[in-house]
């Protein structure tokens, strides 16, 4: 047990020491979390924040889909939101906890005949992560459907925000990094369940046809620059199939990096930087990482924020 555990409050959820974050990310890489905290629910998280010293580094992860944890792992407390799973339906609005995956939220809406949220089935990750980065797919973004979002600050104070309050824009929000999202209310429209499910099935088929499946990947690696598509710039720079260590640029969709053969986080991040360098040299465009990179190289430590 680390000395840190003695500084943390009693909670209803669970603490795990030296938890390997490679078990909690889609890439399957990353060093240990000093403490992994899984709150029982949003109230448990509020209690934790109210009784934890603000000097202790805190990070938040959801599904671990759009996330690269470095090999040195994370000092402090890593919070998993997977158990924050409350729900409420009000007409054509759904309110879901931040631990719901985007696809689960889409299917919940479909069961209740709520259309307009089908695109969520094509986004890997959780509602919390989607709020953090204004995730989007198939022509829509979170900011198009979010009515309000709720977040907790490090003192345990509750904040209710509109998309305007959060400064939502392409793959970015202005919400403070150390605030933790706990829920979102999403606005849909009346629809027929069968029609909604057919639309979601089409989205899943399109994604399967165009993106790598059954491999360890973190999803879309670089945000699209204005007027460009990242995958085209990467392809034009000759990076399709490029490798470094155990990491590889996907042959199927070259804006995806893959843990192809026991890659380390360093392999994956280095490959991404190689791609950025080649694209800059070929087209003059600076690619921006869409995947969030957190933690430290081996034998180092880091400080805090929210990611998915």
C-alpha cells in the first residue's frame, strides 16, 4: 500500500493500488496508477473531492478509448467513471451518467423512440470523454445535442453548464481540466425505434468498412485541420503502414495508430510524432493530436485532468 492511500477519505467505491492502466486502455499500454479509484456513483465522487487535498494529483478516465497512458504511469489518483451510470428519460431528452458509453446512450435513446442521437453509436468512449473533447462522428458533435452537462470541481462543488458555458468547438472544450464530468442531458427528437436502429446499424457498418476492427487502437489519432482530412495528409506523406517498434499506422485507415506487436506507449507516441514530422515536411500542415496523452515516461511522475 502506498502512503498516499492513508491520505484519502473513506469511500463506498473501491481503491486499488499500483493498478496497471494497460488493463484500462484500448491501446493496451501504460504504466501503473499509484491509486485507481472507482467511485460507487456521483455522490461518492463528490464526497471524495470534498475530502481530498487539492495538492494530490487527480486524473479521470472513462473507457480508455481515445487515450494514451505513458509507460511511467500516473502518480496520484486515477478515477474511473465506469460506475457513474444513472439515467433519466424526459420526453425526447435523456440524462445519463458519465460512465455510460456513447454507444449505450444511443441504444437507450433508440429503445425509447428518441431519434437524433444515432451518431453516438459510432463514437468510442464514454459520455464523460465525449463531453471533454466535444467528440463527434458522421456529421454531428456532442455540442449539437447537449442541453446541459454536470461536472464536479476539486472541492466537490457541482457545476451545471450549457455548450456555450463550456466553449464547445471542434474537438475541444474550455471546461477546466481538473473538473470531472458526471452526467449529460441530451436532446433528441421523436422517432420510430426500428428506423433509429436501422440508422445505427448503417453507421456501425460504415465504421466497420472504413476503420480497423479487432485490433488495439485508440481511435482517430489527429484532429482534422481546417480544410483538410488528416488521413489524406498522412497518406500523401507516405505514412500508411509505417511502423516503429511494435506500433503501426493502420493500412485500413491511416489516421489510426495500432498496437500491432506488443508496443509500448513510447513506441506509439514516437510513431505519432514521426507521422506529424513527415506530414509537416510534405504539406506544411501541423497535425494536432486528438488522442490525449497522459502520464510520464518510465521512472517519472505526472500531474492531473480528465480524459477518455
